[in-house]
C-alpha cells in the first residue's frame, strides 16, 4: 500500500473555501446545498472559516461525483484533492 500525502491544514482549508465560492457562484447550486444540508447562508458565512463547516461543504461535493468533477475542473484541482482536504480537516486517519 502506498502512502498518500495529505495537504497541509492551510491548503485543505483553502480547498474548502474554494468549494464554498464554487457553490456561492451559482444560486441553484447554493440553494440545493442548503436544502440538502439544512445549513443556511448565515451559518455558511459565519462558519466558512471553521473545519466543521468546511468538512460539510466537502462532504456535499464528495457525495455528488458530477458536481465534484465540475468543481475540480473549474478550479484546476486534481480530482482527489477535495477528498484529501476533507480527511485533513476532519482529523481522520487514511484507511
């Protein structure tokens, strides 16, 4: 089994904040996020800099492969980057 290098906490947070921006740029996308997560604009805005909200945003993207691929393509990120950022932000070990 090869070792996967996780991004730094700062890089992981930056990926999550880019994901927030990605959702916020499209009203329909943002409304769907709110309806699926129960979060509202104030909670997203107030918590965007905090790991639990960042993990929730990344979880949302990771649950929808087509949306995830649009995000990584638009942002010029490797397809696995959001998953690795989520692992770093959640503090979980890689299985």
